[in-house]
C-alpha cells in the first residue's frame, strides 16, 4: 500500500503527518507502533526523527472536519498537541479549501483558522486550546489538596512554586529566573515526576517560565513522552494562563511567548460559564513531502522513499533571525 505523508513542525516541534482517510484502510495498532518506532527515532529515524506522529482520521456524526491523534515518540498517545494541531489545521484547510472549521481531539472539538502570517512566507494558523481544569482528577495527581496553584511542593523543591493545570493534557508550571530556567534542577525535577513517583502517577509535562516583560514570556518545556522539546504549544498556553492569573495579566490581550524553537502568540480568555480557554497562534511549516510503500516505512527501507524538500523551513529560519535572541 502506497502512502504519502508530510514532515511538519510548529515552533520546531516536529512530526510526521499522515492522513489515514486517504488510505484504503486505516492503520492497525501494530502498524502505528512500527511507524512510530522507525520514523521518530532521533538517531536512526527518517530525516532526523521527530517528536511524534500526527494521524488524521475520519469523524462520524460530528461538526468537525476530521480527528487528530497524537502519538508521541515513545509510543504513548497525547490527549492534545497545540503545535501539531496548527499543522493539521493547515493540512485540512488546504485539502478542503476552508479557512475556519473544527478539528476533533481526544477530549474536545477545537476551533481552528488561518491567521495572518507571523513573518514573510511563514504560514500561520490559530487554534483553540481547551478545556481547562485544575482539579486533581483531571491531572491526575496525588496531593494533600484538590488543586496546586502557586504552591511549594516539598518533594520537588524547597523554594520553587508550582501550579498544575490540564489544558487538557497536564502541565506543571513554575516561574523562575533565567539561571534556574537553564539549570540542571529543571531536568532533575522533570525526570522525577515522569518516572515512578508518588505525586503524578501518569507523569506530567513540566515548564519553567521566565517573565521577560509585560505580556512577554520565555517557556522551556520537558514534554511527557518526549523529553526536552523546542516548544510545546499547550505548555505555552498553560504558562500564559498562569501568567494572567498570577501576574495580574489582562484577559483578551496578546502575549508573546518565546521558546527554543521560535515564538508564538497566545490570548487567554475567560468565559463566565465555561471557565478559561486560550488561542495559540503560530507557524504551521511543511518541511518535506514523502511518498512510499507502507512496508518500506515500517521496515526502515528509507532509500526507497521519495522525499521532496520544501523551502519553508529556511523561510522559518529567516523569520527567527528577526526575533530577538533571549537565550
């Protein structure tokens, strides 16, 4: 069976995107696992590997255009991925010639739309990030209280204050100075809560956040199932939410969030009935178009795969040169 796929990235959070609706039959679980193992490995994978797979699937009796599944590089499945959703939104927008629609994810159907370009020749999309929950069951976590909002967790640190929020995938957020942002303490804490530990039984994404100025953040993330990433879209949204709540930010204002893969824009909203939700605005870059037999991808016979590289990643790198370097 011949398949086509794209190598894509949002803020250099990179994936192989495959549209299963174009196939004669959907992948089996074993095929997904084999594709993940062969494609995403950073040492032996195709085109330097990836943070995961994005699978586009059909939806039935839904107002959404399609469904997105996110398979992390370690084989676990993420409930959401904001950077990945932007690239799926672009793929579906170009396929169906629509600029605004919904995409179904594990827990919610999310609004997506084409947005003004962040930079010259940098294709940009805007996606909804929701729902937002703070309670222990949603994370999940084992703690003395039902929520963790700007609190010291003695098992992790005597000084850092953390907040836990699901958006809907779980995030542990702490605001730090620049030295702490880049310290070994970050990896120690992130590794601990993503191994066997008494606090977060399923692990949790961890972000250290530096406030650069009013409505300006730098977010560095250790992503559950992946490790340190260039960027994590939902982490940047969760960090923006906690910035608004803890630093007297303003709902509805645009926040610039820098990361090691570039930058995005976020907007935090407050609804009287539904709580909070965020908009994530950033690049949706296609770096390669690939075609080949499924068996070749599964067996790692990449020499038989047809690969066409685009100029879009260079365009993105040119855009990054216009962004002030903060690291």
